[in-house]
């Protein structure tokens, strides 16, 4: 076996491994042309990966580029440079397959307010290929898991924020996707609904799924995440387990770790 | 003995298998590619329909207004007319009477009619002057008596009126009653004089003459204004759904929700398009039904000259309407996508109306005929087909050409809209350095 064959085999093995990853991001970059600010680099050459059975938290101050990153992963936005694969499917070349394999939730994915929760689930379920009894069963299951039976046939415009969020999360998992991408899923929720949400994420993880979610709440990250990504000004500052980050920064609490990472960056920037 | 038989069978079975495979793979292709695509399209379409049906604006503009427009208009017209009729009844009709045959009998009858002011004309040339006064509306009717000089010769009654004036029309109906009485009276007199029954039908002949030329013109205008009105309704019926499904979606922040569904963007846009077409068409049909009903029932009741539009080939009219609905919906959807919010879309309503109604009203000109050239001009072609169809002249090659070009334009519009909603500036509502933002700024100011 000569060296080129060896390199080829190695690279194909690498590809194989990467294909088995839930999320594989390589040099992902997004720039915007803004009328006031000129060229804005919202996400700057980010690379990371997430595996199945793993919860990864995305932390970062406002405007760090979290939403933009997750939008690119959900195929809503096209990357300027770099690549991203979800369940082995390219975000750029195979967006339809990517959408089939993810559940995406963000502040900008509002519900159709004129539909009822049941109709919403039916719509997304049937677009994902569920039909007949299978679909009805799935809907019934989700309605009971999220305790939505009482308002299953009330139009979403009449529901409270928490109720709507429950409908939204049910909508993202109606097709039982292997990967969940959630942008601030607990935004505006009381602690009861928020903890239901967290419990659900945990259960999802136990079933071997991959969850990538962004948040501003340190407690959620500490409790739930296997690994934590900190991003600031579009750049990935760290991605490690809580213990790993503690070792790296010599801080105990996540809040302090966060400050320490970001202040380092600020100092770097001012130098 | 079986061996040759089997050998003989073999190629046949394999070719059969091949055929089955081919059929199966074709079947598979159809099943997977076409049916599943249609299914997805249908799911999206039904969802959009449901959203629209639960929106008050859409229901008002696409269903209620088209349905009640004509009854309301005609009710107003009806009220106005009965008011006018009341005035007319209290007004005296000026009727000129020319000739001297049996004038005494007529005079006696007219004596009992206070609503008719009769003017007797005797001098030469008076008839000519009376005619010109009639055409100007100064005089309401002319009654001319001739014949009856010899025994057995019938008496002719010439009743001339001008249907351009309502006063003249009512003078005519008053005179008709008088002439009827006149006729009966003459019969009686003749019967007494001759003692015979046979000559009676010879006694009087009545000729009516309308000197108005306006009647045709007004009918012609009406037969072109009504289709125009129908088209205006169609634009109105399509605009709100288009706005709701495009700009409204952005405003309600459900655009990303739609985009993350596992379907391609052209299906998303096509689903919206079909929903808009459906509403435009419903508006059109309701309006057509309302128009037909109103013209047939209400106008007949109030005894008005009915407009001469033939509704005999209804299905062709529906087809023509569908042409127009298809084209207009595509254009409106594209325009609605460029609006950032519902409000902005509404402010675009007026220019859009102007832009769309202009080519449609071009079809009012009778010189403009459907030709190969016009069949390739969007909207105008559909409007012309619609007009031709209403006039029951079918130029099938050109209709087919219009259909083909309309489908092409619609496909272009959908492709454009699919591309447009993929643009970042569309997602975030900030179109820059494009003519859209220019137009938008103009619309805002
Ligand atoms: N459409 C856009 N046009 C121009 N700039 C944009 C656009 N979208 C995002 N940005 C910029 O990109 C950067 C990252 O934004 P992003 O929304 O990803 O931040 P975030 O981490 O989600 O913040 P938050 O915590 O406030 O949600 C910001 O500077 C933002 O102004
Ligand atoms: Mg965000």
C-alpha cells in the first residue's frame, strides 16, 4: 500500500466517522452587508461537531452569532463560507434532507396563529410523511406528553406564551428527528414550563438524539449539557465539558468561566 | 416432452418480467416523484386555504363584496328609480298630435287624461320641428294619425318616442293606454255605423317608433363595463389573500416556520399561489353569480331594459375568468412578497390597481383584437380572451396560445418568487440597492 492510497483510506475513514456525526461544522462563516455598519461578520470560521446522545449548549452574549449559526444549520440561511453536515447531509447541497433530519425552533419560528395545536401537528406530521392512524397516534402522544389536551383544538392566537411554546416544541419533534436545534427554547417561559422543556431535552438525549441549543441561562447549561460552546463576536472561544472549562479557566462557576473567557477575548482585542 | 415447451416459454417470461419491471419502475417514478410532490403541494395548499378562511379581511374582500356588490348597487338604483318614477308620475307629458283623422274621438279620450298635455299641430313642417324637439327632450311623444279617408282603409297611428329620456318612455306608456281606449272606441263607433264585425281588425293599425340611438351605445358600454367590473373584483379578490400569505407571513414571523418544513421552496410558493388563485376564482364566480341573478331578477322587476350579455356558455366564461385569475394572482403574489408588512402592502394597493386595471381597460377599446402579439402580453391576453369569450367568439389557436404563454408567465412568476423568498434581504425584511426598495420608499412617502 503506497502513501497516497493510505492517505485516501484515512481520509475516507475520517469521512465515514464524520458522516456518523450528528453535526459536523467546518469553518462556517457568515457575513452580512449592513447598510449602516458595512460588512458584518456574524459568524467567523466556526468548527465543531456534536455526537448522538449528546447535549451541547451554545453560550454567548447578545449579538455573538448564536442565532446566525443555528439558522445556517437549519438551512434557513446559506453560509458565506465553510460547510456544515447534519446527519451526514450537507446543509448547502442537500437542504431538504437536512430539514427532514432536524427539529428547529427559534424566536422567529412562530406558530400559524390561526391554526389549532392539533392542526399544526397534523400539517408538519403529514409533510414529514406520517399519515392515517400513525399520524393520529403520534399527535395523541405529543398532546399527552406536553399536557396540551385541554387546548388542542383552540386556535393558537388564544394561547399563552407557555402554551404556544409547548405547541412549538411538539411541532419540532413530530417527526422524531435525530437532531434538535433549539434557539433559546426557554425564552419568556416561567420556571415550571422551562423545567418541563429541560426534562424533555434530557429524555430526548437518553433516546440517543443530539441536541444543540443556545441560551442565556447558565443554570440550564450547567445542569443539562455534556459540552458547552462559548461564542463571542462570531468566534468560538471554547468547546468543552464543564470540568474541562473549569480546568481551562481555573474558575468554579459557569458564570465566572463565561466572564473569564469573554474578558480574555476583550483583552486580546484591545492589545 | 416438456423440455422444448419450457425452452420456448423462457424468453417470453423474461420479456414479460422486463416489462413488469419497466412498468414497476415507471410506476415507482410516478408514485414517488409526482404523487408525493402533489401530495405535499396539496397539504401546503390546504393549510394556506385554512389560514385564509379564518381571516376576516380575506372573507370580506374575496367573498362578501363580490357577492353583495350588485344587489346593493341595484338596490340603490331601484330606490333612486322609484323616487324618479314618483316625480315622473306627477309630471305632465307633452304630446304632439298631428293629423285630423277621427281627431274628435281622440280628443274626447284625452280630455279624461289630465297627465297628458296635448299640443295639436296643423301647419306644414310642424312635424319636422316636433321631431327635433323630441330628440332634444323638449317634447315627450308624437302621435300621428293617417289613413282612414276611404271606407275600409285602416287608420294608422304612429307613436314616436325617444327612449333616451325617461319622461318620453313614460309618455309612451301613457299614450299606449290612450290609444287602446281610442281603438276600442273606434271599434264601437264602426260597429254601430256598419253593423258588421269583419272590418273591425282593419280599423286601426299602431306603429311605434323609437328615435333614440343611445340605447345601443349604452348597452355596448354596459356590456364592456360589466366585464371590467368583474375583473376589478377579481383583482380585489386576489389581492388580500396574496398579501396575507406573503407580507402577512413575514409580519407574523411564520416565514421561517414555513421554510423549515421539509419541502422545496417552489412548492411552498406554489401552494400559496394556488390558494390565492382559488380565492380570486371564488370572488369571480360569486360576483358572476351575483351579477347574473341581479340582472335577471331585479332589473326585470323594475322594468328596465336588460343589458344584453349572453350567459349561455357559462363554462367558457368560467374558463376565461380562470385565465385571468391565474395571471393576476401570480403577479399579485410576486408584488405582495415585496411588501414588508401588511400595512405597506395595503399602501401598494392603489398603484397595483392602476397598473393592473390599465391593461385590462385597454380591452374596452373595440379596435383591439386578440392577435398572436396580444396573446403573448400577460394580463392583456387573458383579459382579451375573457372579452372574446363574453362576445362568444372563440379563436381557439389564439386561446391555446394565451393559455401556453400564461402558464409560462406564471411559472416565471413562481420561480421568481421562490428565488425571492430565499434572499436574505427578504428574510430579514431589508431589501437594499434594488428597484423594490426604491418603489417601497415611494410608496411610503
Ligand atoms: N440580517 C442581518 N443583517 C445584518 N446583520 C445581521 C443580520 N442578522 C444578524 N446580524 C448581525 O450578526 C450578529 C450576530 O447576530 P445573532 O442574531 O446571531 O446574535 P445572537 O448571538 O443570536 O444574539 P442574541 O443573544 O441577542 O440572540 C449581530 O451583530 C447582528 O447584528
Ligand atoms: Mg439570538
